[in-house]
C-alpha cells in the first residue's frame, strides 16, 4: 500500500542534489577510465620472452587478427590465442619470442654484436603487433572510403545522365 501524502510534507529543492549528481557522474567516468586501463592483463608466469595476456571484452575477431600480425614478426617463435569459455568475454593470447637464441643466430649471419637488449620481449612483440594491426585497419579504412566515394560519384553520374 502506498504511503499517504500529508500536507506537512514539503518538496525538496533539486538544487541540493545537483552537485551530488555531478560528483557521482565524475566518479562513474573515473571508474570507466580505470576499467579501460585494465583491459589487458599479463597473466602469472610471464618471463621476458614468453608471456600470456588476457584481453577483457574481446573475442575471435581481435584474437585471430592480432595473432596473424604478431606472427609476421620474425623474432616471434609462437603466438596463439584462446577463448577460455564462451560465456566470458575474455581472450587469452600467448607470445613466445626467440630471445637470446635469435640474437646469437642472427649475429652469425650479420656479424653484429648483440646482447639481451637486442632481443624482442613478449610485451614489445605485442606492442608491434597492435601497431601493425592499427596500420592495417587504417589502410582498409582508406581503401573502403575511396571505393565508396567512387561508387557514390558513379551513381550520381548515372542519375544526372
């Protein structure tokens, strides 16, 4: 049963709640920003040359494309991804680089002195893969835009003819 309304009850001014709402909105935005920072987590057991990463809110689309981009790097020995469970929006990515073995083998061919700083880490391989994938997406976007504009121009020419 709803509460009765008494004449002695007074309306509350909304001016008092506006700063609270603004503060709550700022807190929400800060939480959202903090969540964005934690979308990629390094899983336990990582070393310099081998690491597993967990991506929140990602699936096969990013997993396969990123795996492909990372495997294009000649210093990467292995890269694979898995979706741990279909009901969770998580994707795990494993990267292993050749490390010092690659540096010593490469040094035999090019004669350059190499040290551990010359070997690519798993994190660097991930960064390079993400950059390569972003560059690839830019190329696809540019080509799509050009083709769409050409199509629209051709359609406009047909309409005026």
